[in-house]
């Protein structure tokens, strides 16, 4: 059996891994249920789904469909 030290990452891989910070939020149970449902439809875990939405929003990639279609 291999020790944990045998699974060390190479230097180039370590440079590409970004450290992450945990975040806690309070959310309405009904909204969380809907988030989990949407995440499942997308084939994602709900935490990953929320992280993706937040990333898209802060980078300007999340847009309102009505603003696109009804200009």
C-alpha cells in the first residue's frame, strides 16, 4: 500500500490549484429545494451549481434573457 506522501502533486499542478474559502449563508428552505432541483437538472452538486452562478454573475456572464431577446 502506498503512503500519502506518494501522492504528492507536481509543482506545475500545485500552481494551478487555487485556494478556496468557505462561505456560509442563510437561505429559505424552499429556495434551497429549488436550487437543488435545478442543480440536479444540470447534473451538478448544488454547491457547485451555486458557485457557478456566483462566478457567472460577478464576471458579467450571467445575463437576463429578457434583456437579450427584447432589446
